């Protein structure tokens, strides 16, 4: 039993920021090599395969029901919603975006801001009600996406305006209940607290509101006061417009398309500096027998 948990943990860690950033920064990852052994990936013994194909093998195992973690759900949302319904040129994606005391798993900005809270087979629903309350203060549409075993409980636990999705297979998402667009419910001060100062200033400029001319030590407090008087629906719409510019991912489109599908969600989540992209592409193309020497 202990060995199985260790293997599962190794599979999950292969898609972590630590591995991804090592590959991007140095073009190699000793952590990747160690995790391949711990995850018992048979492909690692076959020298004709490359690193990207080993990531694909790891993802194939990880996406099986019972092992699916947050990354599998995120990859499904990237494939079906961000890259399926939309594209990187028409929509932007945010991850770990703060909303009050919660952090949103994934947010897609298109004509509105839609947050997706992931509840994998490994998660409990203990914090869900608080998370939904926090998300309502910043995002117009809320979805909870989960495995079949959680769906019924979630539908009863959250308000009717909250949508519910089910990940039936790793790449098949069904909408159990549609989310209702409620921009009028956002809280202007909470929206402000979620934004960087430059984004808050851009919101005010877009709305034709004078930006406070005060020292930096007082700027956040003055900006907060300005936000407190903006009509919620108007603020939400303007926030979406500004964030689609400041958090734009369209420049990553070509780079992401060159990666194995198993790593595309990671590339959009962890963000790779432009001067590190070639390092990552070279590492992914490296023969696995060469990569195993990275240790």
C-alpha cells in the first residue's frame, strides 16, 4: 500500500512547478529523472522514447479514475474550454488568482470572468461553501468541476447560480448544471484587493475616473476608496477587459503548440520566460536514456 502511494505521489510531482521550472531554466531536471524511477514508468527503460513521451505515459497513468489529481482536471479544462470553446487569442487564463481569502484554481476570461473550482477524487468538500462565497465577490460565473462521486453532494451544497461539471473521462466534461452570470453580485473592494496596483489604475483610467495623485505609501488606500464607489457590473466588465490585456497568453500560443499535450496545461500555469522556452523544448525532445543521467 505504501509503495502505491509513493508511485502516485511521484506521478503527480512530475507535473509540478519544480520539475517544469528546472527543465525550462537549465534544459535538464534531476528531479524529473528521480521521479521517473519512483513512478515506475516502464518507458524509461526504452531508449527510443524521449522525455515528452515519458510525460505522456505518466499522464496516461495519472488520468485514471482514483489517481486523478488537480492537474488532470486543469488539463481537461484547458483542452475542452480554453483551447476548445475559446483560444489563446480570444481568452486568457488565470491560475491561483486570489479572491478574498481563497485562491481560484482556474479562471477563464472571455466576455466574462468564469472561475472553475476543482474538486478531484483526492479532495474533500469541507471548504467549498467558503470558496464559493469568496468567488462570488470577484467572478460573475462560478463552476465546480468534480468526479462523479462528488457531483450530487456539490449540487446540493452550493447555490443554484453555481454551475456543476463532471469529469467523466479525463478529456470529457459534462455540464450537470449551468452557471448563472451574476456580475451584479461582485464586491468592488474585494475585486480591488485581487488586482495589482497597475491593473487597478488601468481600471480607473478605462472608466474615466481620476487616478489619485498621492505617494506610493498611500496609493493602495486611495485606490480602494475609488473602487468602493464603482457599480459592480460595470466594474466586473472593466476588470475583464483589463485582465485580458495584462494577463494575455496569446504570445505563448506557438510555444504551447510545440509541447506534448500532457505538458500544455503546465506551460499555461507555470509560465515560462521567453528566453527559457528553447531550453524546455530541447529537454522535452531529449532521449530518455540521456535524461536518466541527469541525476
